[in-house]
């Protein structure tokens, strides 16, 4: 991410359109297959096995989320972090703490009943995800040059990511309100819920509501969304 002097443009939430991909028979078949295979994966398993699988998948999600961000944390380092066994190397220790933060927040999504009653597409839920993740990070990860990321705070500056210029900060609440309106899972059929999960992931990244941490938060958000619509456990 690089901050630059971006000429002000008048952004309107209609720029989110189209909010869904064009619905085709192929997409519908894929959505139905996903729902079917997800159910088959855990069908008939004992709750102890399900709990162990959940722990494994949280570590796996954490590993790949780190990899996407260019942070290489080996599975053994993640396991040591969960056991409070941190490296003496500061950089490696910070990566371990980052991994631990991801797993702790996903554990909240999986196991804390108070999180499972929240409106998953609401701006408040998204802010809370960012806050919970960032407050667990080393403060070294809060600094972006001379600017500091604040847990749960919408970005207050214009940014540019590659060739993409996200909406200006003063328009974020309007975009996020529109986001919450169109991706509300209770308004959608099962097939449309699955398609919405993918579309919402893309549009969240497009809005880029936080100064940093958007990739990690949107992956946690998508996990919560699939959980809410009954895909996975």
C-alpha cells in the first residue's frame, strides 16, 4: 500500500455495482456442490473429532493468511506461539504473535456465542473484527511509516493500492451501509448466500475500509459469513 496525493473524486455507493456476479447454471451448480460437500465433510463425526478438526483448520487458515501477506510462519512456529513458546528473534516473535492473534480471533468466531448473534455484514461487526485482531498485534505492526493504525478505526486518509484507488475516507460509511444492505444473508436464498460470500469478499477488499489489515480482516469476515449461512462449522 502506498499513500499518495490522489485527486478528489466524487464517489457514490452505486460504484459497488454489480454487487453480485451474473448468475449462471455453472455458478449455481458450484454453489450447490459446495453446500453438499461441506455437509458431507463433517457428517457423523463425534464432537471431539470436530473440535480437533476446528483447531487444525484454524492453524491452517492462519498459515495461509500469513503466506498471502508475505509473512512466512512455519506451522511449528504457530504451534509454539499457541503454547507461549516465542522465538528470541524479535522479527520471528512478532510473526508468531501475529499468527496467534489470527487464531484467537477465529476462535472467537467459532466458539463464542456472543459473536454468533451479531449482524455479520454490519459496519460494527467489521470494526470489531479489526479491533480484536489489531489489539493483539505487536505495536511494530501498527506503524505504517509516520502513520499509526488504530484498532477498529476506519482509515482517515486517501490511499492507493497498485492501480486501485479506494473510496475517500469521508464516503466510507455510505459504502459500508450499502455493503450491509446488499449482502444481508437473511434476505437471500441459499444459492445466493454462497454467491454473496464471494462477492462480499471482493467488494470489501475494493472498499478497503482500514488503513491496514484489510486482507486479514476480510478473510476472517468471509469465514464468519460462511459460518453464518451454514457452510462449514
